[in-house]
């Protein structure tokens, strides 16, 4: 059985579109193209890791409920 997982990185304004200057590294500043809010790429990737970890935990929990 194959599962797929979705990771959504979005600004507080709801936009999922970001821009940056230069190569994306942990300290690269990302800017929301809709509202101009900024954040670090590394922080965004940490949020993505948390989403993935939660999705795996949920999937494992469902496997043992069967």
C-alpha cells in the first residue's frame, strides 16, 4: 500500500509563493510575494519537517488501529 503526504508551507496571509535572493540556505531570507512578510528558509524547512513527522505518526497510529 502506497501513501502520499502533503507538506504545505504558507504565509500567515495564506500565500504559498515566496521569493529569495541567492541560494536557499538555512539563513536565507524568504519573502512572501503577496504581503511582503519575511522569514528564514531554515525555519520554513523545520515547519515542513514537523508536518511530515506528524503525518507519519498519524499513519502509524492508523496502522495499529486496524
